[in-house]
């Protein structure tokens, strides 16, 4: 069913706020451009009203922490079904963008600014040219949605086409207008679909998982080795891909800025920090990681996966070679030839990768 919600003012007698409308959908686009967190606090806007060469212009273009692109289309005066079809057409243009194309788009959006520098400042990591635009997702912004469009979007996602709808409603509160939003699908589902969607250079997945384990901000590789875990935090974008992992999966761990430091097998599914317990050194007592970690300091938003390490090295012995695969997703299932070549090489460098 098309989704709607109401807002009530809390008082002795609860009062429902009246639904209203913005002056125009251009107003909504202006609001998003001024404050991108209206859409998501995990993306950075890099373009607006870009000519696709297909006889149309995309409304907004954003970039995710892994270098994937996010095409954002407002419904405007089109029917919901028409805007979905238009967005899919534009997505074929987005898929073909090269690094230099994306830099030029950003140069038009932010004259005089550097995409590489601003990406690093926004996300705290370097923009990897090799991972730039390796995946993309589509977001349709609409004030209303019909059942047919809901079925279409659900159907596409079931087949790993990363498309979602962000529904906005406007309410009146005295002389003010309030803006609310609701996703049609869990954004995790769309992010995972984007990470799994094949690119033009893709090949069958080799069954090996990749993990980006960012040290710093309280996270410690020494802790990960000592207490047998990988983790992600700093926002749900970074932690939720840990849900891709299941017991028995093999995962190769890369520490950005250092290199590959280990390979292990997953013991159990991801859990929140408050639920993750480890053995206290020198005993069989189980204790929460938040109380036991000896180096790092982990927040409540961190998620953990128990891993049996097959082979690990210290950070100062991390393996880093030209051409190795890298990605900012905490966990992903790469389908690029570079990942296959990277794993083939890592199996030589970590010969205990398959020990039992």
C-alpha cells in the first residue's frame, strides 16, 4: 500500500497537524541542495541539473563513501511511473561516467573546488579512482506514490536493481511548515543491491568477501586480532554491510592506508556492540567487548562480527601492491577482475588462507 503518515502535536488534547504542500518541487530541490542531510547524511552532493545528452537533465547527483554515485530524481509534474522510467534512462548515463567526467560535473557544481579534496574532507578517506562509480543507485523523491510504482520499485530491487523512493510530506504548524520523510524500502537493501550489482567490467563473484577495516577513531587492529573480530561504525552506511556475512564465509581484511592484514572465517552474524562478548584473556569468562577491549574505544553504534583468524600480520607488515583492489564499503562482494587478481595474489602471500 502507498505509504503515508501523520504528525500529532503532543498536548493535553493531542492535535493532528494539517498536511500542506510546498510552493513547488523546485523549492524542495533548493532545500536539498542547501542541506543534503534532508536526503541522507551519508552522501555528498556533486552535481545539479546536469545534461545527460538524452534530451533531459538529472535533478541531483551525489557520491557515497565508497565512490558509488547516487542519482536523485524529483517527481515534479510527472506521474510516479513516468519518473521511475526516466530515472532508469538517466541511470544508463550515470553508469558510463568516467573519473574525469565526474570531476567536471563537480567543477560545474562547485567552481574552483576539488572533488578529491572535498571527498577526503567529507568522508575522512581518500577517493580511490579505481572504485569511483563502480556502482550506483537511484532515488526517486516524491510527495505521493501509487501502488503500481510501489510494485515496480519492489520488483526491481528483488532483482538487485538499486532503486528506492523517498516520500516527503509537508505539515503546517502555526505559521511554519514542517518537512517529514519516509523511505519506501530500507536503505540497507538499496545499498546492498548497489554493492552487488554487476558493472560493465564485472565477472562472476569468486566467493571471497572483502573487508575494509578502518583503524583510528577508536578502532584497533590489535584488538581485532586479540579478540577475533571485524567491526564497522561511524554511521549505519559503514556498519550495515556487515550483515552480508554469514557463518563460514571467508573474508580478506584491508586496512586503508596500510594494506591487507589478514584473512579469516566468519563464526557468527553481525551484532551490535552491546551484544558482542569475548573471552577475557587468561580465562573462560565472557565479557562485553566494550568492557574488555584493551586498545580501542568503541561506541554503541559499532557492529561486530566474530571471526576465526586463519592468518594475520601486524600493521607494519601489511601487504600493499600496485593494482590491489580497494573499496570503502566495510564488507562487499566484488565482481571485478581486479578482485580476482588481488585474491589470487593474496593466497600466495597468506598461504594459511584455507587452513582448518
